[in-house]
């Protein structure tokens, strides 16, 4: 158990809908990272937050947004969903974003857009 | 961050040492080498990291060449549970950090 909690584990929805994925980092970790992994694809970095502030951004679509709350949990909002958004979404946390830190990953949310 | 090159796949017999190579010829002096693995559809798991010196922990050993342009992850006694995709990542130590995973090496442990 990595200590990172992601909910829900599975999500099935329809095209055009909006969903929210939730991530609770390990106790005391200030940094949260979001990744997308499509079938047979690598891990695509989406966005990183550190103590409530956005720190780094990857190829995150404009239809996607995220935030980190004062209690350090994070949410990834996906809107106007398309079939191609079906993927595993992982959240990871680390104590701080500097080098020398390990990432701890959650077990992911499997999103299926029908 | 420096780019890494890994073989797409490797086989290893159960009980033998699995040696996974990674090339990072453009690595900078302040970049660490990290290894993670992902067992089918699970969240990636941290294995080990190093800067210059060789490192060992309960999971694996990391051998970094003197010029730091390549490294090898060693799983000393591979088991079937070590079948996974192994990612080698080079990270620079800075606050704004895109941690990019490449395609990794798919390691098959053969019974």
C-alpha cells in the first residue's frame, strides 16, 4: 500500500459528460502529480501541484483541469468527455518536488467513456 | 531533463539476475537516475535511485557508470512477480518538475 488513495476505482460514463477524479496523497506529502495511461500507452504526465499551487504542466487538454485543496487532496476534472479519454488515471505524491524524492503512486482510476 | 533509452523488452529466467540497461548520454551533473516499475495496470512503484555512486536496497541494485552516461538495474534473483515494465528516468533537481516516463523495458521472467 503506497498510502496514496484514489477514488473511484472505476468510472463508466458517456461521451459529453463531466467527471471528477479524487486523490488523497500520503500523509505529509505536499506534491501531487496526475498521469494518464491509455491502453498499451506509456504514462503521460498531465499536471503537478505543490502545496496548492500549480508547478508543472504537461500535455493536459483544455477540457481537463485540476486543483489541490488546502487539505492537500487533489481533484482532476474531465469535461466534454470523448471516447479517447478512456484510460487509467494515476495520481502520485511526493514530499517535495525537488530532486532526490520518490513518487508514490495510487492504484488508479479506470475511466471508461462509452 | 536528459532523455533515456531502454530496450523495449527483455527475458530472464526465474532465479537468475535480471540486468536492465539504460542509456542517458546527455545526463547533467545534478540529474539523478530513478527506476520505477509497473506491474500490469497497477500504479508504478519506486525501486531505487542514485546520483553518482552505486546503490543497493532490498529490491535491487543500481550500477551507474563512471561517466554517468548509462546505468544498469539489477534484480539479483528474479521471480515471476518481477514481470513488469521497468522505467528509467533522469530527473533534474528543481522545483517545477515534469516527471516524464518513457516507454520502459517490458521484462518477462520465464519459469
